[in-house]
C-alpha cells in the first residue's frame, strides 16, 4: 500500500502543470538558433548533418533555460562543447562493445557526479550522454566524426551569438532573485501584523546571495541596483521580527500594537515597491500614507523601550529602501555592511579557475552514502544495461531506451519516478500528434525541418510548466527530425514508444535496486542543523559580550552556515515525505515537532541579533558564559540525536541560573531571547526523547495511522490526502510510516 500510494503521488506530480511565468521571447530566440543551423545544413549538405546541427543547437538552447547565474551565452558554449566532445570520443570507441561500453559507463558516471555542482551541471552533463548514444551512428569515419562534432559545437555557438546580438532582460535572473528576496521580507512583515511569532523561510535570501556572487568581468557590468538591496533585506528582516514580537517588541494589545501594525504594513509597501522597481528597472510609486506612517514623532510616539529602538531602526532602513524604489535601479548607493568585507563583491570562479572547484566538489561526494555518488553509479549501470538490452532488440534506434533512462534519472526517488511518468505520457501524446502530421503532409524534408523548429519553440516555451508538457513537443521534434532524414514513421514511432517505456522502467528499477533514501538520514540532517544553530546563537551572544567587528563577522558566517544546514534538512525532509520507506530514528510527528522547535530557536537568535549593541556599548559578560554553554550543549546534543540518545541542556541551565543572580547591565531583549531559546531547546528534547517503550508505541501508532488512511482510501470512506495535503497527524502518518 505504501508503494502504491507513493507511485500514485509521483504520477500525479509528473503530470502536474506548474504555475510559472512563460518567456516566449526567450523561447523564440532559442528556436531561431535551431533554425539557424538546421536550414543551411539541410540546404547545403544533407539531412544527417542537419540532424547533428539540430542536436547541438537544441540541447545548447535547452541548457540556457536551466537556473544558472553565469551568462547564458557561456552556458550555451559550454553545452555545445560538451556535446561535441562526447560525440567525437564516442565515435572513436564505437563499433565494438568491449571499447564502447566501458567508455559509456565512465562517461555516465562522470555525468552523474556533475550533480555535485548543482542541478544545471547535472542536467547538461546528462545530455552529453544522450549525444554520445545518438550521434555515433551518423559518421562513417574519423574525419566525418570530427565534422559532426564541429557541427554540433556550431549549434552552441549559434545560440551564444543570438544571445549576444539579441539580449532579452539582461541580468533578468539576478534582478528576479533580488526582487524575490525583498518581496519575501515584505510578505513576512504583512504576516507579522496578525501572527507576531510567524517564522521566515530564508530560501529567497539564500538564492539572492547565490545570485550576487559574480566573476570579475560580471562585477564590471553589473547594474548598480544589484549591489546593495540584498544586504538591506538581510538587515530589515530581524528588525521587523523584533518589532512585532510581543516578548521583546510592541505590546500584545493596545496603541503600541496598533502602531507596530502600521509600521509593518508600511514596511511591506515600501519593500514591495523596491522589489517591483528592481524587477522592472523603473521607478516605483510609494503610497503617500505609507510614507506618513514612517515618520517618528518624538513627542507622540507610543512605542517605548526595545520596541521604540526597533521602530527607529526600521525607519532608517526603509529610508534606504525608499531610495531604491524611487531610483528605478539607475543609481543607487549601496549600503555598507556592518561587518568587515574581504572583497568588494562575492566572488564566483571564472571558467578557467573552475576546475579545482569541480574536483573538490566531486571528491567530497565520492563516498558510498552520498546521494550524488549513488546516482552516478545508477546512471552508469542503467546506461550500459539499457544499451546492451536495446542492442539485442530487433529495432533500429535502440539507443532511445538508455537515453530515456539517462534523461529522467535524478538523485532522488520522487523526481525520478515523476519524470519517468511525465516522459512516457509526453512521448505518447507528442508522437501521436507528430505522426498524424507526418502522414497528412507526406515526405518533405523542408516542411519537416520547419515543423521541428516550431516544436522546439513550443518545447522551450513550456519547459518550466511541467516535464510532461515540454516532453510532448520534444517527442514531436524528434519525429520531425527523423522524417526530415527520410525515416519511415511506421518504424520509428512504435520503436520510440516501446523504447521510452523500457528506458523509464529501467530508471525506476535502478532506484529500487540501489536507492538513496533520505528517510534514514533525517536524524543526521537534524543534528547538523542543531549544531549550526548552536554556533549561530553563540556568535550572537558573543557580540553582546564583546561587540567587535570580528564578532559581527563571525555572527554573519554562523548565520549563513545555519541557513545552509536548515536548507539541507528541509530538502531531506520533503524528499523523505515522498519516499515509500518506514521512518527510521524519527517518526513524522517527531520530525515535524523538532523542525518547529529549531525554527523557534532560529527566531529567538534573530530577535537578539536585531538589538546587538554597537562597538561603543557596554559589555554583557554573562553572555559569554551562556554562549559557551549553548555551543557545547548543542554540539553534544547533535551527537545524541545522531545516536538516538536523549539530549540534555545542563550547561545552559547552569548558565541561565548563574545569570539570575548576576548584577550589571541586563538587556531585556537578550534576556528574553535566551529564555525563548531555552524553551525551544526543551521542546526539541521533548520531540526527540523517548524511552524504548515509547519508541515501540510510536512506531505502532504510525503504522496504525497509515493502515487506517489506506483503508479509508480503498473503501471510498475518506478522501485521499497526499503529500502536502490534509492536516495533522493523519497527513504525517500517511506520508511517512505504515506498512
């Protein structure tokens, strides 16, 4: 039952239309690159050359739609070069299985390890495996192989030239990332008006920071507006949280709370205006009422104490945001970060200096428990087995089976299965539509070439709306290319469908035989997040104990590490909810409660960060002892969580008890933040601490919930609640445990 429900959810995910903004101009330009190489090759040389040119141009164009912060022309050139190299090397080893199969296995393994650099590198590398499988059947000599490789590389060059000559939304992805970060903080400010303790997902800020890393050449041409507002959003976030929180900010009720709601609403309006300005590159209008709200009246201001300090700081920061919103991105003074900077900008390695970075990233993943390593092994095995099986079948285009496997496989279970379903469904529909048109139009290479370009344009347009829908036109594109080359549809269409089904089945079977489940890794991911949070909280406390620039820099580094650990946990948690395996070490209820506890711990540290004293402020010596206790206890608790022991906060309790009797400066925000952190740690301990009997009972209840949900679905007495639906324990039980 668990597998059936999981497969059903994967199938629905593979056929789901994703809501996204279409980019028809980009699709049109990329399709023009395909036409630019197909037309002359078809007219001047032969359909075989046109097919090679189409492969390079189409794949290089598709690579430019993947998320990457490097210039699109660089991505197109890199993809074209990789496709050309794989084609030529594949041809040199082709002809004998004893030479080609080892090469295919090694190349596929290397393509799998490319996921260590990110999804864009992994997807582009997978296309080079497909290129090796397809185009080795076209050349007849080494010289012809070089010619075909050159034509494929020319497809990438054509795409790069079009990007250079006809730029569309230059720096558009970077603008969107920064605007999304500001909009996320604006949305958080609005939510805080009615939910003062709401948590914030830092993913948009992490994406914006990733986008802000540029090469020296990019730094020289980057628009000024992309320099400073990211740091502005980072500084506004803890201030709005501190203002809204009833423990350290505005009172829970009364005029102070009303004033805080007004300020939060005005902050959201200003940040939204700044986001629109950055996204569009045009000045934005600020509502006059919002500007009036941001005026602090020394006599009539109702906020007092830390809330008053937060309000004044928020108004200062929003004044900078008003400048951004009013400038339209033309000239913006980048706000100076509070800590020391090692460089004027976040450095991204150039293509020349990327090789050592690649080698280090791949070396870190070369271990048996790495999902990237296991994906590389699966990819190599499936590519070679698929090629062997297909070569024994009475079909002409047997390479379609391993290509289908390679293109749908991903390092995680859910996406692999969803893409397999999407590819099969898209292939069936696309082949049916294209076949009907081939029959109606009859053999005409020029017409089929034009239809291939149109199909490519539609595939690019729908690339981000769902794999199945893009794959529909990709399949039609292949049918038209084959028709252009004179292939009979009666032979190619049934082969395409059957071999796609075979390739998808091999990919799905490979994950069953050699999986990389995230469910068993959840305790380790939680432990990493806990340890990183402890270091971040300790760094904040040390900034109170001794407010220096070095401690501020340490606090920033610890915050980034905490966000990275949180993102790793969140990714693993979402994947685990979609896996058909039993929970190990953490049940669904425990994982969710532990997650909420650590979010509360994060939030308390952020509240304290908003009131970190300036360098000339008085020291808080008690904070240093608490910092040492927090760092030590959370580090030990991380070990305990990994080894399924109950965590203990003895050092933290002693430090807080000693603080009770201490004299001297007592920051109310610091003291209250420490109490909130202790409360969050206690909640975490309650979530993960169980006796052996409690663990047995919890596992039995988990299985009972899944049986009940499965029975309700089977007899129609209850609605299906898949991943992301339903509520409470029923949803968590269905998603995680059971029989």
